[in-house]
């Protein structure tokens, strides 16, 4: 299973909020922690065989 990431819809709203309120520090924290990212696919469903 290959899991990747992309910018989440809520993450884009958070970036816009940081521009208005948090400024550069908020953008740096979100970028460094991955707070604006979402994993794809979510959830991951894998069937394991014996």
C-alpha cells in the first residue's frame, strides 16, 4: 500500500488564518509540523492472508 500526503482542505483554511492572525511564525510552525497535510488514502484498509 502506497501512502502519500497532500494539503488538506482544513489545512488550506489554516494557512489563510495564519496569514491573517499568526503571520510568518504560524506559517513556519505549520510547515515544519505538517499540520496542513493529510494522508491519502485515509483510512488504509489492507486484507492480510495467512
